[in-house]
């Protein structure tokens, strides 16, 4: 199964710059270290955003969870990276109630 409406997937700038690539974020600092080691930088945050969108669109959904906020989708697969290491990662997306657009929640190595 693929992420529903993956062609419309949204990756917010703040999710990248203030969380996934932020070394000062209490929950994101380990993720920032991981993503920087595989070639992603804060300056070129859009490259990570596009890689995450592509990951959501091309890799398989491995878990679906319904919640009061909407439906969460875990997507596992290889992430295209600037240094071509392409590690296996999980992205997590939500389609909120009353919406059809997936939005990135988080990403991390699997």
C-alpha cells in the first residue's frame, strides 16, 4: 500500500529547520546528527524536504493508526541522500480528519 494522496504530501519548512535538522531541539538533535551525517544541511533544507516527499510517495506503508486527530501512516524504505548512502528510514505522516492531504510528522532511521 502507498501513502494516500502522496502527490499532495506536505513537508513544512519548520518541521525540517526547527526539528529534523535542529541540533538544539530536545527531541530532534539526534535526528539532526543523523541527517547531517548523510549529507543534509540546514542551508539546503529543501533537499531533505523533497527526499522525504519522494520517500512517502514511493515506499510502502507499513503501519496505519487511527487516532482522534486523523490517520497516521508509517512508511519504511530507502531515503535518497546527497551522499548516496540512502539509509533505510521511517517517515510518519498524518492525514487529519476533514483533510485528504498527508503531512509529515517525523522521520528517523529504522
